[in-house]
C-alpha cells in the first residue's frame, strides 16, 4: 500500500491517498478495504477511466464526491463526513488526485468526529501542499456552520 501516491494510514479502518492505479486497486482490495471514497473530479490529470466499475468489480463499495479543487464547498465536506460516518466498522480508502483535498477534509473529520488531538493528526501533506485561502477557510469551519450546511 505504501507504493500508492501519498498514502497515509489514519487508523486501522481509514487510509488516504492520491490516485491509485488499476493494479493498486487490486492490492487495496487484498488489504481488506471494503469502501472507496473518491474526491477527485472526472477529468483530473491522473484519473483512470471507469474507476467506479474497477472498484465495484473488485467487490468494494464506491462513493464519488467530485470536489472542485479551486472552489471547495461546505456541502461536499458535509456529504463526505456523512458518508464516512456511515461506513461504520468497514475498512475505507479515501483518495483524490494527490491526497490534498482528502487531507483537508480529514482534518475537519479528525476535529469534529474522531476528536483527535491536534498533535496526533498526520499533517505531512501540508509539507508539499500549501492550501489556498478557500481551503484554509474550509478547514476553519465551526461545528455549527457544518451542521447548518
């Protein structure tokens, strides 16, 4: 799994990454992943064709939330949190083109759902990605703003 672009194991049930290849999706299945959440747009540089069919053909559930990198929406973040919470004890991989969008969404998930202490959140992706103002604002969202979205 570590050969997948920007792979991060969040905990025993959740991992994140950049875009996996078709072959890597097979490895992901072999690692016990049951649910895949894709935050990439259909036309991003490293997107593979028919990802939904590749993933579901391997027996994993597939959710696609196409998040615009230039204009992230609170409604996309809320949908992401709701879907991730609904996965229960299933092993999940969340990905986008480079794991930037996922890192931002997971930051909010750590804060309001997992209640992870800040110093325990893996923020290594911020060493290579400096979020735009839109992403910084999204990550500063309050719990009340998120609930009202």
